[in-house]
C-alpha cells in the first residue's frame, strides 16, 4: 500500500462498483477498500508473479494485452509502469492517470543498470529497446493522459509526444497532526532505492554530527557501514509509528528526484519543514522559506550547505502555516478535480452522483 495504491483507493471511492484488473496482487497486503472490488490478475500471478514481480518486466506487455476488457466503456489506468498498454474496445474511453513513465527504461535506465546484478543487466540490455518501442506505441492507445505533476507531464510530452493535464494525487492530510515536544532529529522516510539518494543524507548528517533517523526497507550493508554514530536505521515501521516520526522530526531530508512525492506533504501536514533537492515534484509542493529549503546540486557538499543554513533559520518555519499549505493537496481536492475532468470528457456516458458511476468501469493498476 504505497502512493499508487492510495490513488487507486480514491478511484474506488469514486467508482464503488468498478472492477479492478492488475498484473499481480497480494490480497493480504491490500486495504479493505480495494479488496471489496472484484479483482482480476494476469497470468503472471500463476507463475510466481507475487514473489518475482520485478523480474517479469519482459512478460508484462503480454500479460496486459491478454486481459479482456471488452465489457467496459470506461477504462482508467493508474500506472508508473506498463498498465496503459491494455487493449480496449474501439468505442471505449481510456484515461491514464500516469504517476511516471517507466523510469527504469527511460531517464533512470543508466542508474538502474549501474546498480543491477550481472544477470539483470544482461536481461535489461536485451529487452529495454523493445520495451521502449512498446511503451511509446501503447501511449497512443490512451485517449486522455492525466499526470500527477507538471514534472511528469513534461516527461510524458518528451517520451510519448502526448499532452497531459495535471491533477496532483490525493494526500490523507487528516491522518497527520502537529504535536508538541522536542524536534531534535532529521528524518528520511520511504523505501530505500538508488534514485532516492539516501546516502547523501547519511553522509551529510555524519559529517555534521547531526542526528538522522532513516525509515524504510532497502538499506544496504554498505550504506549502514558509511553512517556515523548519529544515524539510526529503523527499517520498516507501522503507519502509526511513521506518523509519530513525521510530527517529531526537525525536518524531512529529501535528496532524490521524485515524480511528485507524497511523503513531503505528509510531513508538512504534521507541521514540519522539508529540506529538498530542487528538482522534480518537490518544486510543486515545497515553498522555499515557508515550508522548507532547497539545495540545487545533488551532492553531499550542497546538502551540508543546506543543513547549515537550515540550522540557522529553523525558527522561521511556523508549523501551522506549513500544515495549512499541505491541506491544499488533500483527498477531497483530488476528487473534485477528477470529477470535473471526467465530466468534461467527450464520448462518455453521463456521469451522475457522488460515486461518478459510468455504465461499466474498469480500473487497471
């Protein structure tokens, strides 16, 4: 249950009778809201897809195109990968809510190749060119693109030569509260992957002897060995523990380039500022000097400079003002914007009521 699944939950609220199709699923890890819908998986589910999902990238186009969508006149795909590649009937309307074009075959391909093992590199080298061709071709199966940020909209235009409207994803700001108590450590939170650049935060806090808490799976032995005594790795924690850390940290450190980034807004909903690299979705959520600070080079030296500046200016950040900014991105705002967008589309059956029901709807993730 990460950002993409949270968006799917909102789609479930808007279309309570919709069917859900997905490549693979682990029902035990899905929310009750998603489990209430009829869920169909691809053939990847039967050949070990739950355990080896990432290794099945070359098979995903075949699995998606094998799904039968002929019963549906509205298809909404929610994807940060190949989900838009489904085949719909000629008179259906296909709306793609795109979290990102597939980063591992486009802009982050060199980085993934550098971090991958020998076998993965060999498979990617052989399959990536064909996957790029398929990805571009299937972008023309989509009738309307929605991007989760202006940054993603520009990448959709770059890779697919398609225009996209921008509707920022929903943030459950009501879950998060401002709390009293000391704010004496910095925080990194989320699954630890190479593009998130957590090592920059570890190195900068180690160099400055500043306390840092790192939450999330994926920390390598090399990363842990590079950390000084002021850095703690907690691994995965519960939602309630995460909320506590969001409210108790001095600031979130956000050194990667994200397509949008839900975590910074969740931290801001807790009244805490963000020190972020000034690229990607952070430029659309963090307000310099009001809800956080930017650094503009993805290096330890630049982050050290930003932290030194933040230590001097920390008193200027007002928790209530930071939270007020985050409230602009709440779930109800997303629902309103999506309703308006869908209601204005040509070729759809009339949409009615708060559930926005169409004749037959299919969501693909």
